[in-house]
C-alpha cells in the first residue's frame, strides 16, 4: 500500500515537472510513507540538498494530492556504501560498454548510446506553417538533407511559438530517414546538459562526459541555450563540444528565446559559434495561421469544431500557441464530459479561464497592469530598489513586454532604466520558473494570464 502511494506521487510529479528535471532529480529518489510522513532517500547528500532547495514545495503539493492533509516531507541521503571500481576503464573500454554512476542514481554516462529519446512528441506532419514560421520550418526540414549548406541551425522565438515542436520534428525525421540503423541522437535541455556536467564533475567522470557528447553522438538537439548566460565553465565545455561535433560533421540544432546578438554574459567565441550556422526566428502567428492550428488540433482530437468557434479562439488567444491548444483541449473535454456539441456558448465559457484579447497590449498598458498587480507605482518599478516584490514585478514586466511587443531587449531596458543584460537575466529567470512550474512560476503565469488590453 505504501509503495503504491509513492508510485502515485511519482506519477503526479512526472506530469507536473519537465522530463529533464524528473529524470535527473526525482527518479533516483526512494520513497517511504509512514502515516502522514513521506521520507525520501536520495542517492547522496548532493542530490538530497538540491531537491530540498529547489523541488521540496512541488513534492509537497504532489504528496498532498495523494495523501491528503499537509504531509511532512523528510529528505535524507543514503547511507549505503559505494563500491568503487578498482580499475578505471580506458577510453576503448568506455566506448565499448555503458558506464553507469550507480551511487548517483542515474546514468551520467551512456556509451556508445547517447541520452535516449523514447518517443518524439512532435513531427512535421502536425506543424502548421504560416508566414511567421515558414523559414524556420523550411530550415528545420532541410537540415536532415545532405544538400543543406549548414549542419548547424539556431531557432529563436518567444515562449509557446513552436521551437520545441520543430526541434523534436528534426529528431524524428533524422531518425526515420537516416540510412544508419542506430543514429545516435541526444535531445535535451541546456539545464539538463549542465546538470549532467556537474554530476560528472562530482563523480570524477569528466572525461567520460566529454567523450559522450563529443564523440558518442551524431546529432545534438539542445534547447534554451540562453541558460548558459554567466556560466563560464559550462560555456567553455559547450564551445568545445560544438567544435568537436562540427569537425565530425555532426548535425546540431539549438533553440533559444533570444537571438545570439541579444545574449549577455556569454563568451564572444560561443556567440560566434551560435551564429556560424543558419539563424531562423519564429514570430507570432497571424489570424489565419492560428485558425488553421485550431482546426488541425481538432482533427487530431477527432472532433468537429465549427468554423465560427475556430475563428473565435484564434481571435481571442493571439500570442501563445500552447495556450491556444490548451484552450481547445479544455473545450473538447468539457463538451465530452457534458455530452454536448462544441458550440459558441461553450467556447465563451471556456475562454473565461484564459487570457483573451483582440490585440497585443502595448508597453504602456503592460506597465500599468504590472503596477496594479503588484501594488507599486511606476516610479517604484523604475527605481533601483532590490526588494523581492519590486524585482519580481520588474522581471514580469520584462517578460510580458518581450512576449507581447516587438521591442528589443535594449528598448525595453531603456524604458525601465535598465541595461540590456538586466532585461535578459530577468526574462530568463521568469521563463525558467514557469517552465519548471515552481510555485513562483505558477504565480507569474497566473499574473500573466490576467493581462488584458
């Protein structure tokens, strides 16, 4: 019974966290339930401290859903002794077999196979092409073609506009079209790459880590490379990795919320490497593209959506495709639960839960909204105050301005008396909190959803 409770909590965490976080930090934990207490045993003190500092609240919420009440969470490190190998594998032995770090609870090094991707979430078949993403889609399709002039592609866009969709589509197409039986593809987030590097350092397996990423893969699909901002050692490792992959003629696709020229705190050599391939930006989709996205999603859900409903959703949700698809999913689910057809009235009911607007808010409206939401004056928002509430409000303003306007990072910074690098850091922090679905991230997301023109 107690094992079943922990399995249910694990299932809840797997749904709420991004796959990289779950695999690296949650999966290695062993859970024991004693009454109203959940005891989690981490493979070592490093993992235990990391989980306590960053994921405790998320675990507590998942445990409360399953166990009820307010469960007590205790995180301890395993006391089991680690039997270290008496012989360090040489390079040939490493390439010939898989080396695992059992005391860290996850495979840091996997050779010759790279980090596995069991199921590609997206494909080109269900990507709706419009004027805003036509170039990015064409470049993504072409990178699997040997006639393509560059083996490196850099995709940039705001959140929810299709970067991940195209990245996974590239991976799926390469695996399907390759003449090799076992094409070695590594698809992961930049944070996951950094985490694996840190754990490799802790386990004294840096050489194995380098071999894995520089020689053990044929394709690297790396998300959110702006994560490396300000992380000098990791930048150096990524630079060497990209250089090694290029020398071997490997394909690399990178994604980011920013174009390389907008980066701050990133080594010029790495920025140059990012720019050495083909650069493609994905803009906000126009009305017709959004409507076709609704209809394509409805087709996959096998539901009949009237034209006027597709137009309503496309008209009211304009800046985030994920939100648009989520709205349709909820509409279809509600119709099925109530055994009703998808109608305009039902669509209006569902739209009440989403940030809807006819046009993107301008910068002035965003600042007014932020000041009202955080109970601040515009002077306080522009001040040099480092109080938590002011910094949070300012970063949220940066994020919304980036999402809803065409202003550059420099222009956003100038309007709030900040440098371009400060705006970059603020947006990166907000996006990270939202992607990890931390309590703060959910708070910011809720605030952002209330923005109306």
